[in-house]
C-alpha cells in the first residue's frame, strides 16, 4: 500500500505542476515534466495497467532508484553549470 501511495503522489504532483506550467505558458517545461514522469514511472505504470498491481520493492529496485537519483543529480548539476556559464558571459 505504501508503494501505491508514493506512486499516486508522484503522478498527481506531476499532473498539478504540468497544469500550472501550461497556464503559465511554459509548454516546453510541461512536456519535459510529463515525459520525465512517464519515463521514471514506466515499469510501475505498465505493471499497474497490465496486472492491476504494482511491482514489489526489492533490493534491485532500491539500487536502481538510488542510481537514478545520483545520476539525475549529476546531470542537473552539470546542466545548471553550463547554463549559468552561458548566461554569465557578456557579449
């Protein structure tokens, strides 16, 4: 039950943020948020649609989640540094 609650919380939060981004007319950010949420939750979403139950959380799932969070943070840090560099250079 805890996994299902987390699953629904993530998707509802992403949906609310997507609606807010659409009203602000930030369409590219809304599309990126929707695609990212679907990619992150793809195995759970597919399992829920086909079998009507979520995958069990085992050691492999915890490792993959930890690795995804670490890689996402590294990508975010690198992308932020590159964008800050582009905006800080005066032409």
